[in-house]
C-alpha cells in the first residue's frame, strides 16, 4: 500500500506529494500515472516497455514506480515537508537521508 509524504521545493515554493510503497494506481492505470504526475517522457517510456512486455511490466513497475518518482523529486530539489514521523518513515523506506536539522522524531 502506498504511503504519502508531502515534499516541498523551497527554491521555487512548490509542494508536491511524494509516495513510497506499492502503487495500486500504477497497477490499474499503468503508464498514465507518470503522465498525470507531469512525467511525460517517463510515461512514454513505460508505454513502450508495456507494449513490448504485453503488460507484464505494469505489475513490476507497481512495486517500483512510487520510489522512483519520489527519488526524482528529491533530485529536483524537493525535501520532506511532512510530520517528523512521516518524514522519517519515508526516508527509511526510500533509503534517503533526512536533511540536517530535520528532526527524525517529534
């Protein structure tokens, strides 16, 4: 089951939802999920892969997509901006470091 963590990019002032865990949304809607989240090129790549694997990749990507999406947000400058508990859980699940000064526990 996917878990949500709020993420904020301080340099541009945008807030987005990051996710970790199994993506039921991706399982049912496949390559449309990256497109809706604004990742057009990733969605196109997933569509091509899905066609070549007769849809089997959709099951595999259901386990991987949320983590990959959130890692891409981190690479774009987004940082965890949720409760300390959610930040710590997301960082642990994603294998990411919490920025210095972000409390891991309340």
